[in-house]
C-alpha cells in the first residue's frame, strides 16, 4: 500500500508567495489545502519519520503561521492514521495510490463539500473524479475489509501482538489509532504541579493531573505549543506519562552516579536529573552526536548541571569497560520497534525494523549485557522499551536473567506504589491511556 509520487510533483511554485504574504496571516481554504497536499507529499517521499519531515517542511515555509499549521498537521496525520484503510479503498476503486488521491478520499469520507475539493480535483481525469465520488455517503469502514486493514496493523507485527493481547487484540489496536493527548512533566527544580495547573487554567486551558505520574499534566485539546510559555522557561517538558514512569522506575537518588545508556533526545535524562535534585552525576550516552547536542541544550534550559553527555562508538565502547561497576543506577531505554508509540507516530507502524524483529532483539540483548557491566554491587539496572511486543520485553528480560545470575528482579510495585503487585511496568494505550511502555528493574547482588 505504498504511495506513489507522480513526475514533477515536487516542482510546484513556492506557497504563500507574493508581497502580501506575512507570517501567521491566515490564507484561503483552497491555498491551505494545496499547501497541505505539498506537506503530505513531502512526508510520503521522505525516508525519515513524519514528525521530523513535517518540522523540516515548516522550517522551509516559515511564512505559514501557527493558525494554519495546526489544521494542516491534523489533516496530514489523519491520513497517516488511516493509511491501510485508504489504500484498501483506492485499490477497490482501481485508483492510483498517490497522496492526492488519499487526501481526496479522506476529505470525501469526512463530508467535505465538492466545491472545497475542486483545487485538488481539477488536475484529475473525469473517470477518477467519478470513482472518488462513489465514496460520498459511505464510511471508511467496510464489511469486506480484512481485520488487519481495519485495525491498521502491519503484517510483521500481527503475530507477536496477537500473542501478547489474545482476545484483547482488537481493543488494543483500536486504542493505537486514537490521537494522543499532550502530556507534560513538571520540572520540580523550577515549579510544582499545582502551580503549573493554575498557570495553564489562567491561559484558558483545561489541564488535568495525570493519574499515575505525580509530576504529569494532561491537555486533551490540540493547541499551539507557542501558547505554553512554561515550555520556554523549562518549567515543564513534553513527556508522555508512561515515559515519566519509566524514569521514576530508576528511583535515582541525590548524590548517586547514574547512566542513561541510550539517552536519545534526553527526555528521561531530564526527569532522572531533576529527581536527583541536581545533585550527583548523570551520564547521558548515545551513539548519535546530533541527538546528544540537542539533549545538551534541553538540559541547559531546564537548569540541570549534573549531566555529562558521552558519545559512544557502539554498545561495546571502551568507555564502558573503563567504568565497569562504577554506577548506582543504569537505565537501558533500548532501541525497539516503537509499537507502543503508534498513537503518536502513526507512520512508524509501516516501517518494520531495518534488521527485522530478530535482528532488533539481538541488538537489544547485546546492549543490555554491555550496559549491565556498569552496575556496581547493590546497584540497579532498568531495562525499558516503548514496545508492546513480548519478544522485546518479557522474553528479553528472561533471557538476560538466565545468563546473568548476579542480577535478581525487583518488583516494580515496590518502587511505584500505584502499580501495586506488578512485577514489571507494562503500560498500553487501551488500559492506561499512555503510550505503550515496558520497564523491568534488576539489582546486582554479586559477581
């Protein structure tokens, strides 16, 4: 169900051009629709994730203001969330699978007036217009649609997800299709949750405290991030409640030496360092220099000065051997399939792991075994993913413990009381309203 790019699509003249164009000056619906098609084509043609491509596209079109960006992104992401179903309909109607046809099909399902679609319909042959017109008055769901198409589940993930959820499979998949709320984490070095809730109410928003994280705030209404001044001051960070709980699972204490082994953009590192009250030492490791540079800027803005960034050449970098048994806490937020983030990154479900699931599981195993060397006796190792697949979670933990008798599992419920008797952190969109996360705690008891 790939999307085709017709010859010359990327050669359209610049959008919002002309002497009268200025930032955040709303434009006509027709112009915005044409611009949205350009954005959708850019996302379809790109090899990088949709959020990164959209950010780059808007940077190249700075004349498009906030009042237009939100609706454009919402429409682009609606197509991503209905990717398989739109492709199924286009195949059924014998229409080319292009971004233009996908957009027209979705808008027709969404009951847009024919006149509104004219700018997009005009270049199409009459026969294709007629076929698209057959969608009017129907819904995107159809009785003949295969279950995996209806649930937007890629073939590569269907079997492991079915094993994980059993008769809850359909319920869990439907939950991954919903648009997620905006979760914020309060930086306790800069403010309190009560103060931030009050400020957000003063802005005319309707915030609510997250049910599991004591530092989380949830905003269910889509809004421009420019409306949140507390983001600029570092008083809050954007972080899904599930991700906040993974950082809390590490239970890092002030004065300890801690490693975030796969730090990425630094979201969990920020939470860990703040939990330590800016005391002690945190090392944020990653194999990407660019990610670490972006993370360092976030650390500075948040007022955190106990974090060191460390670029690794691989999971077996010499730095690991030199610091063997040198840390009280080590977090391994392993690279994974990302199945738990499909609500937030709907395009990710159609990108299977480059090395296949087996190759990804093998990489996770190597990373976990190497990072474990950093843990001192009595110290703790936390393994986490944003995956829903047992192969990357419970099976990975079982394999590690079987080959590392000097580690013992620590029940997650003893660290996060709201988890009660849970052995692990195991969150899903359907059951907890968060992204899907797994987290397991292990303690080094000997050599």
